[in-house]
C-alpha cells in the first residue's frame, strides 16, 4: 500500500504547526488575560445614547432602517468587550466567544455584577463559531485575526455565521506604524525574554531607557496599553503576531470571500482629506482605483498601526459608497457623528468653524466650514433628508459638495434606507 504523498505530509505538518501556534497563543492569554480586566462598567451603557447608537448603526448598515434588536457576535471577546456591547445595545442579543477560559471568567464577573441579561458567553475558538448554531447581523472581531495560525480560515468561519445583510467590524494590525513594536519583539526574542512577572517588569523598566528617537516612542506616548503589564506582554511577547498592509488586507478579504465596505474612520485613508488634498500629488492619487488610493495614502502617512473597517458579504459593499452625483442623494438622511468637535475660536480666515473628529490622530485632518456651511451643518437633526434641509434648488450643488466632504471627513453617516 502506498504511503502518504509529499503534499499530504506537508499539509499534515502545516496542520500540526498551526495547532502548536494556536496552543501557545491560548496558553499566553490564559496567563495574561487581555485587555487588562476591569471590575466595574458603571456609566458605560448610558454613554451610548440613542444618537450614538443610530450613527453607529448607519455606519454599518447605511441602507437598512434603524433597529436595536440585532444579533451581535463578539468573536475573541477578551475580558470585557462582549459585556460592553451588551450594555451599548440593551435591546440586542449579544454572544461573546473566546478560547481563553480566564477571559470568559472575567466577562462573566461583569455580567453578574451589572445583571446583563442580554449576554451569552461561550469558551469557544472563533474558528468553531458555527457550533453555536446561530447567524448574526453584526460580528465584531478586533485584535484577534492577526493572532490566529490561519487568519483566512478564521475569517471564513465568521463569514459562515454572518447573515445575508450582516456587517462585520474587523480590526487587524498594520505594518508601517508598528515598526518599533516589531523591533522590540525581535529584541526580546534575541534575549530570550519570557512572560513571567519579573521579566515583564524588567522589560518595562528597560523600555523607559529607549532613545527618544526610537521608532517605538510615538506609540509609547499615545497608546495606554504600554502602561500596564497585560498590554506590554500582548504587544511585545505575543507568540503570534502578523500585520496587513492595505493590499494584503484586500487579499485577505478576497480569500475569505468577503467584501470591503468602508474604513471605520476613513479620512486618514483618503487623498481628498488633509495634507494630500492640497499637495502636488493630489490629482495623481485621485486617478487611482480606490483600493490603490488607500494603499498610497497608507504609505504617505507612514504611521497607521491598525486597520479598523467594515466587511460584508459579496455584493453588499456598494451600499457603503454614496453616489454624490446621483439623483437619490437628496433623499439621504445625514446623521451627525457624535465624535465631532466644533471649534469656533482661533480659526483660519473666512472660516466660521473647524470640524474635528476626536478619533482622528493625524493633525492635518480637520475641516474648515464657512457661515452658510455651518448653518447647514447645524440644521442636521438625523431625521430630515437633504431635500428637506436644502429647500432652495439652486443651493443643492453646494450642499452636495459639503455633504461629500462631511462624509469623507467622518462627520456624518447617511441613512439611505428611504432613498428610491
């Protein structure tokens, strides 16, 4: 009888290696639950009022009517994420899964303390999400796929439990903004630094002695994770960590038979926003296909360390790209994003205000608006369509331009469910 072929032996070796990686990652998170466990979420739910939920909903589902009773899966929920989603969406049914028993135990403590009745928890790897026997309208998987032995298989497993009109909120690491992290990971490997409490303490002390121009320093100044042992271990000592450039991210989605919807915060990826919009290369960038625009701007910015985005089943992605020249635009209902800050002091000439999304970290991303534009922006109530907000037909071309810029700069999302 013939023995196994070289191909089948290689496949077996890959499966064994993948299982070993998965076991090492699981063991890591059992010993170092992440994020740092919290004991109290009092006040978290009320911060997510109706306006914030509605804006979040139409970011994910611009073409569907707003509702609050969706089925949500938080895949790789860590120590608190599923509990937070259940508090955000009290009418939703939230399911949290994680392969770490300690993470599920920490979340269960929060469930008991806050009497969170709309949350179910399961110790389950996301690759086995179908074991739940459910489908979900909304799947959240942030900071997980890049730790899996086979991210494509993991993403396919999530796609299999995504409803036909469902949306995924995904986050994966990006390479260029994590150069300093990867340098320190290699540093730790060369020195054989482990994950004991003493070794993590010594690592934290050593990091404080880094040169001020080390590539890790921008993240040290801006990322709270480096201030605690759990975050430090997750960033520098995790046994599995890969990142995705924009082109690699689109390849990942294609392999998993999913479609890109939009960036959660899109202005940092658009050549029409910030410094590139007034640069000599703006027109060249704008002539590129949209994925190539994103890839080019990622290289220009140089410090994006993670990609947060919406993915959906094939054919659904087009709903996330409004046609600002089309006839149906006037039937769109603009919904203001609660994270917008309106600055009215120290303004550029001719500006009545400057709009800044507080989640943007690049200082060149701000939107000056003049007095008529500010009046129109102030009139947005989340219920009236553009047709109702702009009664003067002659004012519609200028309004189209403003609403496109508001959308590009992450100051509005659109409810397009009523557009013909």
